[in-house]
C-alpha cells in the first residue's frame, strides 16, 4: 500500500497484494467507529421513545415514522450510494456522508417537534447509506493481501452484528442519566474523528470508466426496495392484510423493471457483470438466508426476556449483551480457521450448522429459561457471524476494487431484505402458533398478541389475571418453539447446500 492518500485506483489495474502496515490498521480502527454508530442507530431509540413522546407529543403515526424512517431510507439508498462511491470516490463519499451524519445527529438532538425529528432521522438514513458501502470499498482497497483482508472483514462483520445490540443498551444508559437527545450526540465525536483523520489515513479509489450515472435507476431502485421492506416489516404485527401485501407485490414489480434496466442500460447502476464474479451470486443468496435467520429470532428472544421473564427493558438489553461476547470472537476465529487450510465452503456450512444448533436449543426453552435462551442466541449469532465474515470476504475478493462500493451495497441490501423477510415469515409462524395455543375463552385482545395479553391481565383481578398471564406466556413460548423448528430446518438446508455451491464457484482457499 502506497503512502499516498490521493491515489485513484484505475480500472483493470489492481495492485499486486501488499501486506498492510500500521497505517492501514489504524485507518480500519477509524472506519469501525462510524460503522458501529450506523448499525447502533437502528436500535438506539428503543429506550428513548418514552422520553421523546413526553417531550415532543408525536401522534401514533409520527412515532412509527420516528422509528422506521431511518431503516427505510438506509435500505432504499444503499445501491445508489454504492454506485456513487465507485464513480465519485469512496473516500470523498465517506467524508461527505460523515459530515451529513454528524449534522443530522445534531439536528435530531435539538429537535423541538416530531416532524423535525422524523426529518433528522431521514437525513441520518441518507448519511448511513453513504457510510456502509464506502467503509467496505475502502477496506477492499487498503487490504490487498487476502489473509489480512479476510481478518479485516471478519472484524467488520462483528462490528456490524454487535452494533445493533449495543445501540439499545447505550440508549438505556444515556436516557437514564441525560436527556433523550444524548443518544444522537454520541455520534458527533466519532464523525469528527473521521473527518479529521480520514483525509490523512484513507486512500481514494474510484472507477474512472464507470460511465454516466443512471439517474433513472435511482427512483426505480427505491420503488423496488422501500415497499417490500415496509410490507415485510408490518406483516408480523398486523398480519397478511392487503395493505401490507400489496406494497410487497408492487415493490417486486418495480424490482423487475429495475433488473431489466440494469441488463439493458448502457451505464447501469448495478453492473450485471458483478453477478458473474467468483462466488458473488451464491454469497449474496446465502447472506440473505443468514439475515433471515438472525432477525427472525431476534424479535422473539427480545420479547421473551421482557414479556415472558418480566425483565425491565434496560435489564433485558443488558442481559442480551452477554451473547455479544461470543459474537466478537466468532469472526476472527473463523478467519484463522480458513487461513490454516480449512475449506471455506465447509466452514460456511459449519456456520449454518452452528446457527441451526442455536435454534435447536431455543426449541428446548420453557417459560423460565434465561440462560438457555442467552446461550441459544449466542450460538445462533456466532454461526451467523461465521457465515457473514466468509461470504463477505468471498464476494468482495471476487469483484474489482473499483466496483467494491456497488458490490458492498448489494450485499447490505440483501441483508436488509433477508432481515425483513425473516421477521415477516418467522414472525407470522410464531403468531399463528400463539393464537392456536390460546384458548377460545381468552379475551380477544389477549388472543392476538402477548402484549395484548399482558395489558388484559393487568386489568383483571388476582387469580384470573395471573392465570391468563401464565397461559399467554406458555403460548408465546410455544410460538417461539415453532419459529425455532422452522429456523433450524432452513439453516440445516443451507448448511447442506452451502459447501457444494461455494466449491463450484471458487469458495475454497
């Protein structure tokens, strides 16, 4: 790696592998901070919501948008920003996004109305969409040695996975001691550090032959992504109602138009040649499967800690941090295993098998199984990190460095789709089992959801309330068992298919 920070990597002229030094590893540390904060912002409002409601008095619709707008904008703009980074320069886009993210964080912290906070959260989504693919593109450029790149990607995957869990805990701690705006102000030091050190430490990389930017593909990509993500996120709580199924269908139709334009356009936003890269397509599909499994389980384990075991939100968040200890070690250990000669396809299959074992443990839980649930969640997450670290490395090493931003954006969009699909499908399974397990004599509200049962039980006196609560908790645990069985079967199938798929596409070392 040259010491120059202004070098543009020309298309078709990728450097021979050179071992990274202290400069590159320091730069990686600087990149990890904004990456951590972007992933934390998905969950950072969990404990700030009551304080925000008391201060800003949002309507029910506004409160939903305060939570959801960040993820929607992030998912909708990932492909656009990945392509922009390849054309304009990943470092330039990263620093611009960091400035926007910092400014939006300050706006959110000082918001004096629900509308202002929604707008600030949307701007945070725009900034996050620039940061995520840019960090991976720069990582791909800085670490040209395959072993070092694999280690760096393993760290990247661990930070991304752990950030969501850490966000809720930090939110609870900050809100307990400060005002709700502090959950946004913590972004400012990291973004300032990136803006100061980034120009000195980070190289610039872009594709000078990428062609004109296809503006028409931008609204098409958003029209494909946003309705699908919205519909899939609403289905678990609201059911398969036409108002949520129709957006999914509409999004898929726009997705077909987007794909057609990418295949026929002179300068596509997403070059079709990327899918012909070594192992890229199977990596993308398997990444979606792993996100499906991870997010599908998260919604049940979180509710289990709070609504079945009766933990307070902050206590539940603190307990949920314990599996992160295992998560932090999974990526580096998996990378070391592959570098010592293990076949990558078998390692990915092993990761899926580990996640399936986590689901199997989850199927053994009762209504008072704190440690078993935590162990199951940790095993499941470790398997996912094992899979993601190797699939990301395989996908990124098989594409040209000048297209790394677009490739990374596709992987991250696949993760968003997989997570939303997991919540929809597995959430629907859990809800169906819960409703089947609840007796017909239970109040209608209690038969719908566990939250409804808790509310109803609180209004009933003595023994009837306690009996309803116990029945609902048993029913919810049965629903979680149904989800666990479905997840274990899916991951077992993925484990069986991953090794052959990756072996035929260069998945071995």
